[in-house]
C-alpha cells in the first residue's frame, strides 16, 4: 500500500467518525464529534470553571482544536504528509 493510499484511508476514517449528526434549533444539522473529543472539550470546560486555566485560554484551545478537526482536515493532512515523504 502506498503512503498516499494509507493516509487517504486514515482521512476516510476521520470523516466516518463524524457521521453522527443531531438537529439543533436555529443551527440546523450539526456533526457530533467522537466521544474522546467530547471528553477533551468537557475537561477544558471543567478546568475553566475551576479557574485552573482562564476561560479565554480554554476558548482559544477549543477553537484551535475545532478548526484542526474539521471534516476534511484529515484528507488535507494525509495528502500533505504523503507529499512530504515522496
């Protein structure tokens, strides 16, 4: 299996993990992240509520992870890594 194919298969798994969707009023259909991501975001929320980290820091970390975990980011990352190794 080539490097490109291996990375593209990983990207497909990433997209498949966001298959679950929920209907939210005013927002429409929203993809639900996997359970480990929900636990991570919940942990950040708990740290912010307990004032272990400041809420703007938790917000920036969460926004960064959400942007990095967009549905097609795995595909772009896989192609980029394949091109680096080629």
